[in-house]
């Protein structure tokens, strides 16, 4: 492991001025070449202390610039035209450079390292891309990959329709909530329904009793005296 002094905030590692331990390969291939850190030597520590105010001021200016750009491009969609098969598979792919070029065509400028794309895009469709505009500022844009501007418009409309939440009421809602969507007191409703059911049954019983033949009364036996 190698000790480094960070010159800016690095995700998952630390903030400006912090001394951290990293793998040699990570230091040689990324942090040191990108001037994101210095080796943690006594001379570099003294240099950082002298330059700290200037580095912090520069970082604040770059952050403000990134925040302004983020508010401008957040949620925007950039169209990338590519040839593809009938199944939607691209004859090639869309990578970070293509995202940068599509944004530049629309009048927005950022660099390839700022495009956070895990793997090249190889199909038609809409894809959310995260932009790391500054160690402390991120933004999200959409890449609409299509075979023509007309197809890009159709894809965007379809995506908008599919993303819209449905407002239809379910059968359950219709049964227990009226058009005003006011909740019904189920306990009172159940109690009110019981007498109605009982009355209906009683009426049916009475009707059956009336239609049934009435039994004849037995004639009284004559008194023994007669």
C-alpha cells in the first residue's frame, strides 16, 4: 500500500488534504497521473500546507462552474443516430465519446472522463447516463439511440407514455370508494345491511306461510250427556 495526500475529494476514498492508503496500481495509473493526489512525503506535506488556500479556492470555483452546468443539462435528452438491425441491435456501439459529441452538437460541453458509463450501449432505446462534472457535483442525462430523428421522436413519446402513472380505479376502489373517492364506513355499512337481509328472509317466510294450506281444526267431541 502507498500513502497519498489527496488534492481533491475522491469518492470512496477521502476528501482534500486527507492522507490515505491505496494500492500501488491505483496510485500509478489513476490518482497520480490525474493530479488528484501527491505521495505522502514530508516535502509534499509542506507544499500542500502552503498551497492549501489556493487549492481550496480553485476547487470552489470549479465546483460552482460544475453546479451551473448541472442545472443546465439535468434531465436533457441527446439523440445519437446509429444503424441497427430489425431486432434493434446496433452495428457497433455508443460510448462516452459519442455521448460527449451528441452533447456538443446540442451546445453543451463536458469531457469524456466525466461520462460514467459502465459498458458501451449496443441496442436502440433510451438510456440514463450519469455525469460526474466535479468530485462533488453530478448530473443525469438521457441518450436516445435511434436509426433516425423520426424514430428518436417515436421512442421518446413511447417512453413518456409508459412512464406516466395510470389513474384508473381498481374494482376494489370502485366497490368501496365512490366517485368522490371518500372512504366508506365499512362497519356501519355492514350493520345497515344486516336488517335488510333479515327482513327479506322474514318476508319470504311469511309469503310461504300464507300460500300453504291451513290445517283444519278438529271438531269437538259431543258431550257424553248427549
